[in-house]
C-alpha cells in the first residue's frame, strides 16, 4: 500500500518538498493550498516530469481537504513568509492562526498522521499544533536544527574548502537568533574544528549561521529560503518512512523531565531519534557550561513566545 503525504502550503517550500519527495517514486503526494489553481498547477507540472525522471510518484493539488484523508504524514508549511527586516517572532499571531486552522482540518481526516511543522516561529507553532491536534508529542515535531546544522556545515566547508561530508556538527536550541552551534563537538575529518579555524573566523561563522535565514531573506527581498528547508523536511520524512532511527536535531517536546537538558515542557531543537513512530527518543549530549547557558537562553526566548500565545485575547494556548 502506498503512503500518502500531505503538504499544507504549496508555496516555494511546499512545492520544492513535493519535488524532493517525488524523486522517491513510492509515495502519493497531496499539495494543499487556499490559492485557487496554484497547487493544482504545480502538481500537474510536477506529475508531467515523472516520466522524464522515471518516477511513479503520484501528485495531486487541491484547495479542499478531502483528498488529504488518510495521510500518514502531514507537513505544515502554511504561513506568511518573512519579509526583509522582519524577525521570525514578528510572524507569531498571524501564523499561529493559520497553523490552528490547518491542524484542525488535517487531523480531522488523518487522525493517525505524524505532523511535521516548518511554519515560523517554528518552536511556538509546534505548541499550537500539539494543542489543537491532541496528538501525543512524539507525533508532532518541527524541522529546525537540521536546516541550521546544514547552514553551519556549509559555511564551515566554504571557509576551509573541505568536503561537507567530512564535517560533523550540531546546532541546537530554538529556531531563531539564539540557536546554539556546538563548537565543542564540531569536527572536520575527526579533527576538532577549533584546531583548523581561528577563533575569530569561527565566531563569525557561528554568527552567520544564526542569521542564515535572514541573510537569504535580505537577498531575495520577496521571499525566504526554500531549497534547504525542504531538503531538511525530506530527510525527516525519509527517517519516518524507512524507520531509520536517525539522530537528527529537530524541534521536539521535552516533557516533564526536560529531555535531559533541564528544559521542561517546551519545544526546542534537540537531537532526537526519528523513526516510524516519529520522535522515539531525545538523545542527551554533554554540553560545555557555555553551551548549556546558551541553550537555556535560547529556551527562554522560545518560552517568551509560548507565553505570548497564552496572553492573546482570546488565548491561543491553555
């Protein structure tokens, strides 16, 4: 039986994710959007590419929720994108309302689905989806650290000239300007990165990573990143579909015990085992005191957004 994947939001990120998934050839893809004709046109265009690449993927576009019924995975990319000068946090209320509506409609027809979120501000939007869906936390998580880590690795490769395949790194924390690249466990070919890159250049790379999304927004002027974010989502989907048990940095719910990081009941970017059941385990890592302090600061920023959602009239979270 083929697996159905719904992508809510057929903009640049959603359509590009459909492209990545269509390369697999073994899934049914539903592109949903409120803009009439847009998801249908993109789906038809992509479907007509399948004979060229030899893929048996089936792609449909829709403005109705009916075709999404029975989806195994629902990816939420719907929302207003950032504009130049706008932070992820500026999007809070408008995108929270969008995620509320999308989640409510999606889970009504796909009650057994796994929800993956991309909409910013990401960590706060995961709280909205968890609350509205009523799903267990392991079935609601967000794409954040994979993208941030990829940017970090790309900048390190650009700096050194070494292959990205040789660069191991993690970026944890909220998907915002307080994210935490872990210098202590970053290596290139097994060599600590601090042995290869001067500290001032390394700090500049860390700062560029934190502002990586904003840099692209300022260059594009009329949109935000979509190639790398959608590739990161495709990696998460692959981990679920093939039960790969991959350890990936995702926005996951820490629960009562804080996930081993001293941050309780909050969505935060942490390394997690992703498999058939979604988030199967949060993996504890040994952080330096500076990294732990930075992670707590990042968590505080996310908690401020969550509290803001509670303080809206009417409240958007209990």
